[in-house]
């Protein structure tokens, strides 16, 4: 769409909007006069007039506001484009003069950005310059922008140098944007680490970091294994040929595990409806799925967000149940000052009351929320992938058996090479956190490998397309889309430097930088629970392949029905768990 075309539209639209607004304002001023004179004559006519004026004023006010916002977004996008950031082309050409871009962005198109599944395969070509103006595949700057409603520009950023600046060097200059944060705060409360920024975040992180070092985590192993045993007991009740919906059971397994290991709490998730808190969690997670209604409530919290629905009523109830259970957990933990669960360590670290009672509640809710769905998604993908790759599954079984590692020995498990490669390769292609978002808190300069220093105005939104980066052939080679744990035989994870692309292959080994592989993100806001998650996944996976042969009827991960809300996960992980000893 040419710039002139838009100017014409803009000018005539300004006139129209302004006229509407003026008319509405004039009518609104006239309103008292109209009411006083007409009241005795014809009440019905008066009511109709008043209603029309009220509705007209409201529409005019709303349109003017929307128009102003669309214009501000247009100016921002223009500023970004002027510095070389390309814009994704609109697919559809049927809206006059490209007005679509300024009203609904890419929302009405088959676009990688709203409801489409897990995005990477659609985002990748654009990162490489397809469907953007002026760039070819080889010299594409690994950054582009697309539009949301009212033309809000969102910069999709895969440039490692810029990611280094955004996530590490200037991490507090980029905050989490309001809408995704609101969605997550439904689960974690407003003062958990995922939500907070700046000095408040630093204060929380100082208290939380020691909870997740290896010394503090080791005592949790027996509790995690107890949850695995509960899972085994459940599976062993079924005939070996039963297909088990592991996409559901994985959530119950990880909820029990984090309950036992971190909070000393029994969620009893395998037991039918489970405890009230388990049911409440289920309700709350439903509330965070990205339905069009949820998106509208997030976009317009003061109006649509306030409309009471059955779902919001259920959510409020669930919220109260979880809140009061977490308070009980904290109260019980305070009676055992020498306890060795995460919650005891949290209270010990907070002896000086650095965190208020509400902040503590939010942190516990964050650990429960952030710690169970992500790990459930990961173990669900792992089990399905092994069922789909019987040779790797057998190799892994042999590794666990031949080294005779006791599951209790988390240090020895951490050293099993294939176990770690299988987990890494799952995180590469099926990262539970498949994408994340940031917003510039202030005007800030962002260095980019291909474009130099870019001036970023405050309020600019960013998407970090984690999964697309993990699938980029220019990073991982031509077989990037293939699930192959043995690729890690010749990979070096390079730390501390942002860009290794110039020297990608060194002595036959592929160099992967910290911003090429980010299942837990990077920098000061990377996942605090990373070591806990890895320990849990190693225990689960080693325990499961030691005991069972995994089989499935689906043919590939394409049939796994990956869905994306806060996490990306399979909703079709039907797997047979055949006991190895029973088979022999
Ligand atoms: C497979 C499992 C997990 C994955 C893939 C994962 C991934 C992530 C990612 C990508 C982030 C950064 C999000 C962002 O800033 O945009 C994050 C943050 C966080 N994660 Fe995890 N996570 C996992 C498990 C856990 C566990 C087990 C816990 C706690 C018990 C946890 C607690 C947190 C917290 C509190 C944050 C916020 C950190 C901060 O902002 O300082 N996560 N996680």
C-alpha cells in the first residue's frame, strides 16, 4: 500500500471522525435544554432523542479514541520501519487501500500471530525475509514487525545481539506487556516473580535463588519419586494394552510432585476429582486458555472484563480456594522451621521479612503455577516422542539399566549423556514456553547484528519467538525440523557470548549460543526453577523407561494436537505403558 493512498484515507477519516465527534459534543451540550422543554409534551420522543444522543456520543468518543490510537501506532511502526525493520506483508488484498492494517492488523488473516498453532513454522520464513518488504532469505535481519488490532506494531526479534541486550544487558528496560501478564497473574497473583519488575523483582529473586540451588533441591528427590510411584500404581492397574491419556495424567503427576516436594502438600491429583485445590487449579487453567472471549476481556478489562460470566464466577471461586490453601501451606510450614521442602527454605530465606505475607503467597502460587504446567507439557512430549522413536527409547533404557544408576542419585542421573540429549532435543523442538513477550519501558537503544543500533521508543512491543529460533536451519542445520537427540553428540553450548553465527562450526562441532537455545529464556529473568524442572524430568523419564515400553498409535508429532495457550503441549498423547518385567 502506498503512503499517499493512506494519507488520503487518513485525511478524510480525520474529517469524518472529527465531524462525528463535534456533532456528538454539540448534541451532548444541548441535552439539558432538550429535556427541560420537551418533558411536558412527549416523553417518548424525548427518551428516544436522549438515547440516540447518548449512543451517538459514545460511538463518536470510542471511534475518536480508536482513531487516535491507530494513528499513534502508525507513527510508531513508521519510525521502526525507517530504521530498517521490515514489516510482514498482509496476505489479503481485498480491503480498500490496506485499511485493514490500521484496523485489525493481521487478525483476520491466516496469520502466525494470533490463534495459529505454535507458530514456529509460519514465523520462520518471515524471520528469513519471506513475506516482508525488501529482504531476501540470505541477508534477512532476523527481525520483522506485524500488526495487532488498531495497527499496534509488534516486533518479532530473533537477532542474538539484540536478544543479548534485551534479556541480559538491559533486562529491566524491557518489561512484560500488560495483557500476557494479566493472563498469568490470574494464576500466580500480582506480586509473584513472573509479574514484577525492577527493584521489586531483584528483591524477590534474591530470596528465591537459593531455593533452587542443587544443595537445596537434592532432599526433594524422595518426594518426587513418591509421586512417580503413585503414577506407576495407577498405570499398573490397567491392562498393558490400554491407551492412557498421558496429556492429562502428566498434569496430575507434576501437580502431585510439586505439592509433595515443594510444599509438603498432598494434591491427591490422581484420585478422581482430587482435592478441592486440584479441581480449583483445573478451573483456573481453563480460564487462561486463549479463547476470543478471554482476549477481549484482556483487551478491554474495564468494560468487557467486568461482565460477569459463569466462567468468571467459577474462576473467582477457584481463586479463593487456591489462595486459602496456599495460606494454609505457609502456616503449616512455619511450624517446621527445620523442614527441607522449598517452602521451608523460602521462609528461612525470608526471616528478615523482606517479602510481605501477600508477596510470599504470590511466590508460592507462582512456583505451583509456573512449576507444574510447564513440566507437565515437557514430560508429556518426552513420553510421546519416545513412543514414536522406539530405537532411541531402547537406547535410553539400556543407558539407564547398564549404568545401574539408582534413581535416588540425582547427581549420577544428571551425568547420563543420552538422557540429557533426549531432554534437550525435546526442549528444542517442543519448548513448553514456545514464545514470550516484552515491552520497552523507556526509550532505549537496541543493537542489532544486521541493522546496527536501533532507537526503540517506550511502549514498543516485542515477541521473542523461542520455538522458531529453535527450528532455524541457519542455526541448527538443514535437518533442524527433525527430532534427533544424537545431534547433541556434536553440539557445544557456548556461554557468555551473544552471537556465534560467524563461527558456527568449529572442528566439526556446532556452536550454539545462549540466545540460540532458550527453553528457560536467558539473563536475570531466566527461569528460576530450571534446575528443579531438569531434576524432575530426569527422574520421571529415567523411572518410566526403566519400567515400561512406551507405544502409541499416532504416527508422528503432527498428530499430537499441539495447542498453545500459556504453554505449548500435546492434547493427544495417548500412550501404552507396557511393563518390561511383565513382558519378559
Ligand atoms: C519444563 C519446565 C519449565 C520451563 C520450560 C520453564 C520456562 C520458563 C521461562 C521461559 C521463563 C521466562 C518467562 C519470561 O520471562 O518470559 C520462566 C520463568 C519462571 N519460571 Fe519457569 N519453567 C519451567 C519450570 C519451572 C519450575 C519447576 C518453577 C518453580 C518451581 C518455575 C518458576 C518460574 C518462575 C518463578 C519464573 C519467573 C522468573 C523471573 O521472572 O525472575 N519454572 N520459566
